[in-house]
């Protein structure tokens, strides 16, 4: 009886995903993350990390090029540990105490890396082999992906894990927040909070939110009523020139400097949001963008503080939205 129910549930879930992606007019990839075997757990000392001098590249992944970087890789991450940082909350490290990072331009569903070439020199992928969980880390969240070069990279909660070349000793977190896309990882693969909270934020947020606020939620604006905000309290907008079906965007290139995309946010990290049509948009430029009701979502660079709505009505095409994705005040 239980077996029949589970089979029916899986079929229904698969059908729901297919219907969702079809409704939005895009197809999702089939890449999956496999569990990493709990093989022997090598212990890495600081001396086992091989260092090679290198210069941080200026790749599309947003690497820091301000000065020389120390490119370091490890044969294995060993037994992962959790560092309780006063500044960042719970931070995931390898057995040598080196900080593990995640990249907003990657995706967790399906797990996929976008950091290659020079980017991977500045942000060396964490090897999957031999990685095991310690207390405070769920072994079931550990997985791996096969990178384009054939190597296996560790994933946590679906997110590919990296080191930062300029972190030269245990406890360094020099890569935190670089280019607004690189963040230390919490034990569940989400971002470590810059106010301590240990990854209470969403998969695609920009970090630093008040502990407990969902990755996407709504607030009551005195002028606009219910508006969607990200985990930092910043207003979320839609562009009327974008299309829901087939899902497409007219905001590319320099437009994204003013209207940054909302990165993917897990469904269970939302409050008051329409989950029907809640999917990730694989943009033509390779960026992953969250949508509500198949509507691509953005924030506005001109909004400097939570509660700002300076993007409302800009050009007669940009509008804040409610939890259903509907534009507020559009004629």
C-alpha cells in the first residue's frame, strides 16, 4: 500500500514539474547530484594543501582581480566541519579549516557549475572524493557533479563548493561577498549570514538579512500595498517587456546593471508567494533567474535601503509586484 502511494506520488511530482516547465515555455536540464560515498575520511593538515602562485582571472564568474592570488587546492576536503563565526554564523569548512564558498551564478536544481577556466583558478573547486560529514552537517546533503573537465566537484544541498585562492589559512573568509555573487556556505549549502544566523537565507540571496526572513516574502508598503521583497527587504520588480510564455527577457547587457536579476530561491524559503509557475529561468546569457508565475524577477540598483521603491513606474515598464507576480499600479 505504501509502495503504491509512493510511486503515485513520484509520478505526480514528475508530471507537475513537466507541466510547470512547459507552461513557462522552457525546458530544464536533467543533470542530477549523486550522493558522495562515505569512504575513508582522510584528515588534511594545513601542510597537505598544495599551493601554487597565480593571478586571479577576470572571468565572467566575477573573480576578484585587485591583487595577486594564491591558488590552492586540496586532494580531499576530508571531514567537513562547522565553524561558529561571530560575524558569519555557521560556516562550512574542510578538515583543514578552509572556508567553503558557493557561487550565485551556479544552480542547485539541477546542480551545475558555471565557474571554469580562470574563474576556477581563483575559485578552486572542492573535490568530491573522500568528503564526509561531521556533527552539524547532514551527510544526505553531500553530493557531486561532474565538471566539464571530467573532475568530480563536491556539492552541498545541490550547490557546487569552492575554495578562494586568497584564503591562505584556516579561518580566512576573504571571498565573502565578492562581486555580490560569492558567499561562504552554511552547513546546508545556503549562504552563511553576514549577521550570524547560519544560513537562514535563501539559495539565491545576497546575504546579510535579518535572521529568519524568507528568501522571498511580502511586506505591506504604505503606498503600494503588498509588495514582494527579497531576503534583504529590497523590493522586487518585473519588466513589462518581458514575456511569460514562452518565457523571455528584454533586459540584457547594461540593463542588468540597473536591474539585477533575482537569483534562484528555494520554494521552502518563501512566504506569501504564488508557487504555481515558480521556476528558475535559464536566461540566454547563462544567468539563472527566479520567476513567479513564469515572470522574471529583478531588483533595482537605485533602491539603497530596505523599503525603497524608487524603481516603481520607471519608464512606464518597471513595477513592483504582489505575491502573485502581478504588477502594482500598471495601467
